C-alpha cells in the first residue's frame, strides 16, 4: 500500500469528511475508489521479511484472518468517525459483541448488564458466559441505583444498549461509566441504534463500543459486518490476541461494501431521522395507538437525557397498538409499503413484532417487565417520502381496526 495518503489523514477531519476520506490508502496504481484486496494470503520478498512480519518487528500483512488492507481501511475509518484510537472489524454485529466479552472475561468474573437487550445478546449473557464460570446480573437499564447495587468486588464489566432494543430506553452513559470505573470495571455499549454520528460513546466515558455494521453503516441490506471500537491498550492486551486465534474475521468484500455504505451514512441517517420524527408525531395522534416511543419527542420518558447524549432522535420508532398480538399482526398484514423484517437501519422502512421475533426467547414475564407487550411493534424508518410512510401507516391502522 502506498503511504502517499498519510498526509491526508488528520484526526481533525470533521465527521462528513471522515466518512468519505477516513482511512483511505491508495495502492501504487492510484485508484479513486478503495481497492478490494480479495485475497486470503500475502507473499514476501524473502524469508527474513516473512519472519519479521510474524514476529512483529516489521509492518505488513500476513493473512487476511489477521489483517487485510481493505478491512483495515474500514477499521481506520470507523475509529476516526467514532473518536476512538482503534477499531477492529468482525464478521457480524454479534461477533463484535461476543468477541468484546470473551476477549477479556474469565472464570470468576462478574458482569452487570442492562436487561433491555437484543435477544441474542441476552443469550450470550445468560447462556454462554455462565458456562465458562462468569456470573451475570441483569438490571433495569434506566435505574442507576440498580447498576450501583449490582456491583461486587469481582465485577469487571458493564454492558448495555442505549437507546435500547426495542423500547428505546435511554441510560445516562456518563453515570454508568463512572460507576464502572470506580469499581475497576470497563463499559461496553452497543451503539447500533444511535450510530456513531448521533452518539459518540467515548465522550461519555464508554471504554468499548460495538456496532452491527449490517445496520445503518451498510444500510442497504447487502451484507453482514460488525465493528469494535476501543483504545489501543484494550486492543493490544485483549482484543487482538483473541481475534487472531478465534477468527471472526470480516471478509474483504464485505469491508469494501461497508466502505461504500459509510460514505453516505450522514445523508441517510439525517433523512431517516427527519422521517422518523414525522412518523412518530403522526402516530401519536392516531386512534388505536396506546403509546409512541421516540427519543426525539418530548413525551419520551428520557427525552432530555436523550437530547444531551444524542444529536437527534434516531431512526427507530416503537409504538403499541390497542388489541395485543391479534391487532398488531393484522396491522402488519395490511401494510402495503413498509416491509415486515427484523432488520433495521435500512434505506427501506422495515417493521417487526419484537415479542414474536427478536425477543421471542424471553419469558412472557421478562418481556412485560421490559415493556415489550404483545401490541408493541418496532419500526425502522427508511428514506421513502415521509408522507407515503404516514399514508401507509394510516391505512393499515384503519384496515386493522376492530
């Protein structure tokens, strides 16, 4: 790779520029678009070079499970946008979550986690970690006293989502980070719903941020990917050794797709946030809607906190229909424009019924404790015309009325 682009990589890049130029390195051919290095391995001029790369005495690539030039460009861009020292890409968002846990916890450790989580994250915490001797305490995400009371001498890690999935609860990140650090623990935040543009967790003391790059970063339903953002010390001491030997590597092709997606991230997120605000305001006025959850609305329980931590309300709107699951299913069935899908952060608006999909593994009691009723649906607002979205929601509400 050519080093001619190094002078064009200042950390002072503003976000819009970083999304386009961050991490860019050109080969000697001088290509405009990022090069796709679709290769598993690399060759060396002589055995001494190979030995030096494997020992760490010389920079360079050895095997794409470890590092790849296209993947490295994506990682460097994510770190620049997220405001962290380093980033490492993974094959999926769940690979990022799992790796950030397993890279650092050991038997006898204790993890405190917010209970409002994506279903697979709950599975890792409740099923996987305990099998390796790690104890886990679940707390209410927004109850800071519960976080404080859960701390033990062996607590090493806090984990949470904010905004949380699917009820869009907001946690005071600075307070949680201070509690963790005072106990000698680190904080991992799943920042998928906010994206690195609406919320920069490192500014609130969060140590490690994880993303499903499948969502807004690709944002066009094309590929899977994940990313872990941290400081250099965590990367050197924990993450890189774990990733090196366990192999949850992002493919170079997917990294290239994500590089193309992230270039338009700000434009897409801004437009989707405007649509989400319009949709949330529309739904709040409709008969048959018992509750609308959107951080950008003043009636959201943590609206003021959300606006301190986030620059906009986000692209997700959750709302509860009167009539439970039967009404929710009938409503979904009558949508003509919006697609039923458990994905989110796409250019297309997507809607799901969490109780029967993303959070179906939870007990009915746990779902109700988290506010995931049978009438709750989660809408990922896309880039369609906002009036078309409200028209579709309106006609589906009328058609599903009982």
